[in-house]
C-alpha cells in the first residue's frame, strides 16, 4: 500500500492533473505542490461548480485535508491572496491550519513579471510563449542567490535590505536593456508588507511538517504542475518552463528525502496538447486538430490561449515513463475521442529516413522529424456513461490496452468527462 503518491503530467501540461488530484485527495491526508507557480491552471469541476486553482493544491475542496505549498514553488502573493479569498467566498475553508506555505518558497516580485513580458517582446519570433507571470525570472534569482523568499516577508528589515540590493541591479537592467520603468523600493515594500499581514500566518517550515506527517503514516499526495516535456532538463529545451517538473522534484521541492516518495503516476490526455511555442511532433494543424480543440475545450486555464492539439505521442510517453520512473498511468479526456472513425498513435519518429524510437533532446531534430503513426478504429458510443472499464466500447478498451502496451505500465484510472464523478478508477493507488 502506497502512502505517498506523486502525480505528474506526462505531456506538455494541462493533462487534467487538477481533476485527478481532486479525486485522489479524498483518500489522502495532505496535498503538496512542489514546483511551478501561477503559470499552472488546474481545473476541478464539482457538480456544476468549476474551480481553477493556480497555486493552492487541488485538495482544498475536500474538508479536513491539509494543503502545502512547498519550497520548490514560486509565489505571487497577490495571486495567492485572491485565490484564498475566492475560495472563501465560495464557501470553502482556507485557514492557517489547512494551508501551509514553505518559508523557503521564493516570491515573485513585480520586476519579475516585467522582465518576463519584456524579454518575450524582445525575443520576437523566437519567444517561448511564457505565461508572463514572472515564473522564469523568479527562479533565475533563486539560482543566482539573490531571490527573496516567503520567510523574508516575516522579517521586515531583511526584506527591505534584500529588496534594495536587488533593485540596484534590476532597475538598471529594466531601464537600460529592457527599456522599462524602474521600481521604487518603498512602494514594493509597503505592498509586500501588506501581503505579509494577510499570509504571514500560513508561512512555516513545511519540511518539518511533512516529516512529522510521514512519521505518523499520513497519506500524502504530491501534485505536479506543468508536464514532463516542459521540464527544464528533460523537456523540449529551451521551450520549457523554469523548474523541474518530473517526479524526483517532489522530494526536493517539498523538503523530504527521495526514500519517502511512494508510487509515481503520470497523467496523459488521450491525445496531446501544448500551449506556447516549441516543437510538437504530432501537432495537427488542420480540421482534425480544430475538432480536438473545440470538443476538448482546449483553451488555456491560465492565459485563455488556444491550445495546440494533436494525436497521442507514445514516443514522448516512453520518455516520460523513463525520466519520471512512472509506475502507472492515468488517461484523461477519453470522451473527446468519441465519434471518431479512426484514431492515430505516434509510435516512432522518422528523421531523414531513420526511425527514432527515443525522444530526442536536440531541438533541431525535434523540429524536423515526422511522426510514424499506427491507426486504430474509433468508436461511436458515448464513453462518459461508463462506470467501469468493461462498460467502455470495445475499441476504446483496445485503445487503452494499446497505450498500456506501448508505455509498459498499467492504466489505473480513465477520465471520461470534466466532472469529479466522470472517472473510472481501475485501481486505487492508495489501496494497492
Ligand atoms: P491541469 O493543468 O493538468 O490540471 O489541466 P487543466 O485544468 O489545465 O486542463 C484540463 C481540462 O480538461 C480542464 O478544463 C478540465 O476540466 C478538463 N478535463 C479533465 N479531465 C477531463 C475528461 O476526462 N474529459 C473532459 N471532457 N474534460 C476533462
Ligand atoms: P499546468 O500546471 C501548460 C508553458 C507556457 C510556455 C512555457 C513557459 O496547468 O499544466 P512559463 O510561464 O512557465 O515560463 O512558460 O510553459 N506552461 C504551461 N503549459 N500547462 C501549464 O501548467 C503550464 N505552465 C507553463 O505556455 O510554453
Ligand atoms: Mg492547466
């Protein structure tokens, strides 16, 4: 029986991690975000109510669960406060006992957001297509050892000192290189001290909290953000986000050792999507892609941008299985494939006549290859009504079995609609 489970996206993000974590949260005690920031948009639909969470873990909709924002996350306090307030207005409890924020998580500062947007503008055609939320620049400062952390909000003098130190360099860069206005230290100080008043009571040593929870055999769910192919090391670099999104980061980003992580589960859509720029071998720039976008409602939960759509990429999946150490798979949005005559799965890449079976890390190769497809028959019936695997149409079951075979791991949950109830749990990972 697994008592700590890591959920990561196996594609380019938006695989339905929020929905899956919401379902599994029922069986866990604690849900932890361990990387990323409010570039994430995790959608949960309960009855007719839709929630999009950017920073707060997707366990918050369950009474009595603890939610932790770990040290690996970068936090825009204004966004966090708004999210807390919105949840409260909608009748959900968010307080200092059920939402804990790591002292070591880094803050997103106003200049990070300006850097992000201005840099993208300067890049022109070669832009990454970031969410513009200041995620990359905040992580840069963390690694450059000049970042300001959540814990600094509790130490006014130190916060002010660090801010002033940062602004010396930042204001010059903003004006001279990015041609933007500089920032006034006093103004930011006042703004952030007001944030400190609001969220200060949530800020604590979450590594110790999680360690104690592990010692008490609590069940912990680690909620990944983005997806494997957006990982800064293992993704389609440089068209990636600025954090490690793979499962091992769950340990680093929450302050526990890798020996404390249990089962690792990947989430994939039954097809593929990507937001922003960068290579996407199975992208369909035609009516088939438009159909997936329309039927799947493929518009970004954070920025509203249309998502690029394409067929399932099993080469990318085997890469995700390897770099995460995936043990099980969850397939979402199977219902979006209902009614198709044929469904394609990419099983290899043709690169100048040579068939590649492994996902290349070289961007120039990725941009030049052609997917090799196998074609499976589709199904007419509506999968959304299926309550168990056997209820699915035969061809839908064959499709899932084929994905299992290509991935070399079992599919333990199949999601067939956006709502919490629309899911087939083949195996409950907390009980196996
Ligand atoms: P995340 O970032 O991985 O949490 O995924 P997003 O929330 O950004 O995107 C997933 C979208 O698909 C959301 O709008 C979900 O409500 C929706 N969704 C999740 N699972 C299913 C499913 O099985 N079927 C359908 N039709 N929609 C789903
Ligand atoms: P969830 O958690 C999909 C993408 C952006 C851009 C690249 C870098 O909802 O799956 P960033 O702002 O992170 O520097 O942008 O990463 N991106 C996502 N795409 N889902 C996400 O999160 C994403 N978070 C970032 O579109 O291409
Ligand atoms: Mg999303």
